[in-house]
C-alpha cells in the first residue's frame, strides 16, 4: 500500500507529485551542502491544490507530505517515494509527524492571529524529517488580512519549508498568493472508482457502496458517510421528498422550516459534543476553583472561547444546509436528464418515481429555473442571509418554477 492509494481517480496529479517528491531528495542534498538547486527540478516551495468538493484536495496534500517525509531504504536504491509503510509515511498520514502541520478550521474564516502563528512555525527548521510541511486545508477561508500575512511567508520561504494550500478554485485564493504557487487541479473522481475504494478500504457492501457513490456524484467523503451512517441516509431521503411538498404556500414554508431546523439540530448535536469538553478543559487550564468560580482576569478568555464556539456552530449549520441543497440540485439534475431524454446515469435512482412525477408535470425550462433557485439560495447563505429567509425564498421559487 502506497501513500497514493486513497487518491482516487487522479492519475495525472499523482504522477506530478511523485516526480516532485523524487526531485525533493536532490534538492535537500543541495541545500544541505550549500550548493545550487539542480536545474529543472520539479519540486517547489508552495503548491495550490484546487478541485470540486470531494475530489480529494486534502488527501493529495497529505499524500504528498508523506512522500516528502518517506524514510524507506528503497529510496536510496532509486525506489519511488511514498511507500506507505515507513515511520515517515505513517506518521504523516495519521497526523502525528513532528514536521507536518495540518491546519483546518471549523469556523467561518481564518484570521490574522492564526496565520501569524502559522508563519512563525514555517520559519523553523525540520525537527526530524526532510521538510517542514504546512498543509492549509481551507485556504479559501483566509481573510484578506490573513492572506496578506501569508503572502510574505510564501514569497520568502525558509529553505526547507513547503506550503500546501487547498481551495475549491483559483478564484478563492488571493491573486498574489496563487501566482507564487504551483497549481494542481483535481477532477471529480469516477463513480466506479469511488465505489471501489469504499469496498476495498472501508469494507462496505458492494451494492450499498455503488448506491452511495452514484447518489453523491463522486464525492468521496459524502459517499462514505452515506454508506455508513443511517441518519445521513434518513436526512437525504427527507430532502429528496421536498420537491413533492411545495405545491402550495403552506407546504413551501413548512418544508423550509423543517430543512432549517434539521440543520440547526445537526449543529447543536455537534456543538454539544465538543463545546462542553472544550469549556471544561479551558476552565481547568485557567485554574477554576471549586464551585466553578473563575479566577480574576479570565472573563475575556472565556468570552473569546464562547465566540469561537458560536462561529463554529454557525458554520456547522451552513455546512449541513449546503449538503441538503447539493442533494436537491442533484435531484433536479436528474429530472432535467429525464426531460431531455439524456442517457447519462441518474444519481437518485432510489427515488425514480418522484423523478418521473416531477419530470412529467414540468418542463426543462422550469427545471432549470429551479436549479437556479437552489444555487441562488447557496449564494445567499454565503452572504450571511438569514437561513430561514433564504430557504423560504428558494422553496417559493421551486413552487413557481
């Protein structure tokens, strides 16, 4: 098993990263000896991974980091880096390597304070590995100020530091940063490849794996969740019933309220699991006395933690809503395929009766307007429009067609 096994359907990207990892050894040797960098090296200090959700951006970044830290003795004999078995590969993939920092956020954005700490760490020399690798999984969530802070580090990196940035598209990253990165674009993995990895790696029943892969249109993470989580399957089934419930205004408003409430319940469940322990740990660290009383001067720290938890809850609710809207888009995409007589495979064959009913009672033009209404709702949520207001506007537009 190599580090690239989880990188599904990305042969071209894998080939480029493998070649760069091979050149990285010669580059480290040159830097250590104070020599000039070998000409034509395919290794560079900053990379930008882009691609649609579920394409495996962070998976590619982690695999590349593991290949850079690979300590397999076969490398000295010309073997390909990224064996997947050595200590360097294993610790990089599981997140315990001393020189591989994986940065992700469960908040709405990454601010200046967090980015300055990243930049500080980037100036350190590797402790045990060949490279100091920093993987920024949510580069698209950098605020403008944070992006300007990061720019300096990307422009003038430490000799053995590598930045691996992940974002949905080039437009989600500041032009000044993306112009200094080598760009790799990942594609949506083929459905059959996603089903195969669910069967091979997660031991999922072939029929369920194929169904989940088709339903999520090649999104690896969502396919795994759908195949293994009964609650996720129930939520998806409820969302796919929504197009049949918007025949009148009352149905529209009720469906919108239920969709928002479900997302809020998901956010509450996640926050309750994390917030209580996080708060107790913070209180203990600050020296809370018996009875829960806090020492003087700690109110500001606790308020900052509460604000962070609130922002995390907001993002969790948005992510849950966005997932539902993605499923809804897939439903109308199938409706449009039926109306146009397309031969493409349907994603939601488990609700074929509902698809046929909507397709017969509507026209392709109305279906396109409904898809546009779902997309408009997602954009409204990105602009911080109140969730219930945005979803109600969408359901009313679905009714009008």
